[in-house]
């Protein structure tokens, strides 16, 4: 794990050389949600390939660019493109951006993803505030010898998502008059979409939305002691008794339709930090 | 992933050298279900060891050979003996034969396996047409960089088992007057059998039978666009509130006793596929 700490140091040094500001928050942009970066007054953009120890991005709809600048005057970094376990990364590697963000000084993590809605009240294009999560990925980024410098051996998970930030987000949605659900996000390994039986299982376990990311990043953010806000865009509704086919392109198109709502929430929460 | 492509080609070439027909279907025969292989006409038998990149089978009552020939006049390749995650193989390795079947020209995968029955309506020796599946193996054969030549990055799983073939099989069972259930199979890693608490858990999440195979092969079959027919043979009952210790020999014996039903369904589905033109 000492090796991990030194890898993060090297990566952070490379970013600081290009952009010396201390970010207040880090934002991880999920499938098709890259539009938020247009709201950032960009001061530097760094290709992932220029960041030491960062893996290569292969996922559909993910670019692989670190955007540094200010969002309504607040210094932020935004990860355009993330790493997934289904790409073959282990959970520790997939969550490297979060460690980097914390090392650069970010105190809050805003994480977004595209998810399938299993809660029957959800509709395509809706946004769900992640209230809690279930890890069904069969991996954990904290496996291995713990580096006490980075965080505790056994991080508490009683409230991985920050209640205050959730409240702020909920107020913004009310003020702007759009629906913002709250629910439980279940992460599975993928890359196959779920079968009908798997959707039923996810519902039975208490999940509202299901996806293939976010959980490793949030685990690491909590390990580092960061405040977390999580948002899922419902890109397809998964009612197991009337299931249609799902395609990656459809998911990305649906994610685009929620871009405006997501941008509004993230701007409001980040400026309130 | 190009490496995977080369492995598929090398294995397919080795098989073509021994047997030059184009199979209509690939068949995977599970624990105790190898008897069907004896019915294959003018068989060409190839040891897995002779096929490049094929792992070797170590499981009880799995032989480890590919039988190429004809069933009911339809050209097929049948795996007598399969590979399991609990043997220590990666899911990519386990599923290589499915990709090779596709490369040889197969359009349909027929897969059979022995399972524990958790649905209390089931009995040992019953067969279940697999309607759907849950992957609890903690891994997926498609993890890694996707080769778009082989299939899509995110395969749809809304109907992994071709509904038409489920219906064909149910009709055969009705005609032949035997019970064929239709249900949900969950795959776990094994090799230990489940605890009573685990059976309750698996039942609670909505499954009827539990096994240690098939899910990886079916995921890959869907990825490469094969039609899939899956059959579970209930070899023992796993009712958590009256659980008896499992005896592997008994499981194999029950699987053997179910063979006539299995044969009727596999041959019937195969004929249906051959008549699709």
C-alpha cells in the first residue's frame, strides 16, 4: 500500500505542474454526462495518458480527460471518463482518481453514473440521488494491507453519502421544479446487462437502481474521509416482467436527456460547499 | 483480445483437420449426462489435450473429449466433459469452447448440467428448462477489453435462453408425458455445496435450482449471437429445512436415470433447429 501512496504522489505532482490550484471538489462524470464540463471555466485539461499510473480508458462514452478549472468561481477538477471493473481493472485501480483528487486537496466528491431503474416509479431521464449503496461487485478497493496514512482499516459505512449535500440537492430540485428520486444504488460487475431474474434479485434486495460503477469510488472516498454526493441518471427502466432489449447506445442517448438537471444540481451543490 | 481471436482460430483449425463438417449446433454435456454422446453417429472423437488452448477436464464423471458427428442426422459437436470455475480456470478459459463452436459454424448452443433443486415442487430426477439465470460467480467471462469482432461491449440479457426453444421443449415433454419444469438457475462458484442459510438466500432472490456451471457459457453464447437452449437435471433436493448430506455418487446416479428425458428434449430441440432451414 505504500506503493499506492507513492503512485498517488507522483500522479498529483504531474497534475500540479499543469494546474497548481487546490480544488475544493472533484466530479466524476458517468456515461454520456460529459456536458457538465462546458459549465467549467477551464484552466487546464490533462489527458489521462499524461497522468502517471492512470490506466487506459476503453469504455463506450468515456473520454479519458481531467478538466481543471472553476465552476461558478469554485475550483474543481472533473474526471471525464472513468475506470470500470468490467474493463479488467481491479477495484483499487478503478478508484485511483478519487485518491488523486483527495491528494490534490478536494474535500468533496460528486459522482454521477448512468443506471437502470428497477424501482417501478422511475422513468427514463429521471435523476436519483443515491441515498445508499450495495456492493455486489465481488471486489473491494480496500482489499490488501491497509495504509493508515490513507484511511482506517475498517471504514464506517453507516452513511457513505453526505446527508447535508443530499439535502442541498433535494432543495435545488424542488426550487427548479423537477423530480429528484432518492434511492439505493446496486453495483454489479457487468459488462452484461442484467437478466430478468437478476433485476428481480436487485429489487428483492432493496435496490432502486443498478449499474456497473461508483461503488468502488465511493468506498475509497469514505476511506479518505471525503464528503460524497452521488447521482444516478436513469437511462433505462428494468421492469423484469416486461423487459425490452437494452443497448449501450440507447443508454448514452438517454443519459444526455438528463444533462440539464444534473448540471443544475452539481453547480448548486458545489457552490454551496 | 486479439490473442483470444487467435486462440479460437487455432482450436477451430485443429478440429477441422479431424472433422470437416459444419456443425449445426454445439452441445455441452454436464455431470452424469455423458451417455448422449454414445448415440452420436459416425463420431470423430478428439481429446481436449489435442486441441490447442483447451483446458483439461478434472471434474468427477467428466471425460474430457470433443465428439463430432451426427445426432438424428444433424451435424453437431458435443463436449463430453466441461470446465468449471472451481477447478481454478478463469471464465474466459472455460468459455473458449463455446467461441470455438461458433467459429466452426454452430448457430445454437444446447447446454445441460446437474443442479440442486430448491423449488419444493421439484423432485430428484426432474428436468428443468432454464428460463433465466442469475450470475453469482463473482466474475464474468467478458471482463477485459472487448473485441467488437466477437460481440458487443454490453450484451443485452433480457432473454438469454431463446424463448422459442423453451416452448418447443415444453411441447415435447407434454407429448412424451413427463414433467419438465421451467425456472431460474443460479450459478455459484463452489466447489462446496451450499449451507442451509445459503439455500434460503438463493431461494429468496428468486431462483429454483443452483449449479456451478452454465452461466459463463451462456453469457459467451449470447455475446457471440448463438441461440441457447439450457436444461438442468435436478440430481438432489436442497430444502434448507430438511437438508441431507449430498453424496456425489448418488447425484451422478440420479443424473443417469434422467437421461431418457434429457435425450428426448435435446434431440427434439435439435430437430427443430435443423428444420429452421
